[in-house]
């Protein structure tokens, strides 16, 4: 069975209000220090976002990336009635735009993301996330 991000985060608490969208399940079987899962948790904690749900727009293919593989019906079901939706990366954001899903795009938390070599960039991202989650509607 393919795992989702919350499977790798100890004591994760879900939420009906906030949904984070990823692209597809990782083929990894366990997280590593400073990896995607740990960085995402660090960002959420830094933004004061302690409860959130997660869904991959391509939930059935490990490391999938083709927009044609998106499970559209499931995506629309998962995003319905959410107060805040966060898209991890450009591909996921474009998919949200295509299906008119209101969201905030942030960088993908992958260690391969060169933007994240700049710790100042990461702090600005956390501040933007905090404003999106806790700012006025």
C-alpha cells in the first residue's frame, strides 16, 4: 500500500479545515533527516499549523507526475468545503488552477529544491504560510 505524508509524521493530527496537496506518493518507506516530510512538518509548526489533512492529486502512482493521471473526482471530493488549501509546488498549483480550486502555492519541501538553500527564503515562506492560515479572510 502506498503511504501518504501523515504516515511519516509522528503524532500527526488531521483537520477538516486545512488540506495540503502533494503530487504523488513517494516510493520511500521511511523519512530521513531534513527530508521532505520533516521539512513540511517544520514549516507547518513554524506557521502555527498543527492540524491539517493531506492528499496527493495522483494518489495511486508512486512518484507519478503526469497531470493526465490526476484522480479528478477524488481531488474535487477532498477539496470540497475546505477553508484553506495549500499546494506543494508548481505542478500541483497548476492542477488546482485547472479545476478552479482556490489555494496557496508554496514550494515543494524536497531537499532537491534549490530555493531552500537560502534559509532566509524558507523563513519568508513560513511567514507567508502563517499569514495565509491565520490572517484575515
